[in-house]
C-alpha cells in the first residue's frame, strides 16, 4: 500500500507480500476495503487507548487536555505512515477508492469515548468548582485539543517528506498547545 497507494493496492499483491494465497487472504478479509478498514481501525484504536490511559492519570481538566495532546502526538510521531493511513487515507485515496460501511463506522464511534470522555469529565468537574469558567463545552474542548494534535502531526508529516523538520520540537509544540488549551479551560 505504501509503494502503490490505496488505489493501486490489490489483494493479489498483499497475498504475495505476506506469503499466502489470495483465497487464504479472503478467509480473513472479505475485500480490500475490509483489509484497509482493519488497518485504519487498529491505528485509531491504539491511539484512542493511549489517550484514554494518559487521561486516566490526570486529575484536572487542563492536565487531561495536555494528556490528549501529548498521547496523540506520541503515538504517531515516529509512525507517520500509520498516521497517514488512519487520518488521511480518505483524502488521498481518491473518490470511490475505498468505502466503509455502517457496521465499520459503528465500530469506530465508541472510540470517541476513549478519546474524549475522560477529559470531558475532568473539565466538567473543574467547571463545577468555577461555574463561570470554561465556557466551551467540555467534550468540544477535548475534541479541539485532539484536532490540534492531528494538525501538528499533519504538519510534521508534510515537512518530513521534504526532509525539512519543523523549527520547533514535538515537545515544544505540545507544551505550547497545552498552555493554550489550559487557558481556554480556565476562561
């Protein structure tokens, strides 16, 4: 898939690469879309679990937002091809190159709880202590922190392909974004 792209990838080529017959591959995956979905889902699930686990170690909303950012970046910073597959596949595959069905989306949706529920809970608890604070709905704020991490990884991936690193380290970027989101949580 990395060599030929999603549109150019065939189950024949995958079977040859892994050393099984195409029939054997069909035993596990009904179609190319099913195989791609499992790859995407595995990446999304591992990131969601890492975010959940990191948030579980926090006590405040600001710390939870930092955990969302830090864990999201940490999971994919050294695995940008996995990041591209998980988050950019639909944009680069081309219209109609792949399709996820309702059952597949039903498997992905519960990952939102892993990604956002813990941080939203901590932000909501903070809001109870300061009722005038955090005017942004807690789950939305957690989602926005996650989106910021996806943007950071997208930029990292863009410059990586040109062998031109970002001026700031991942740590500097995560720290700065964490301060921005901590301020947003306190407003």
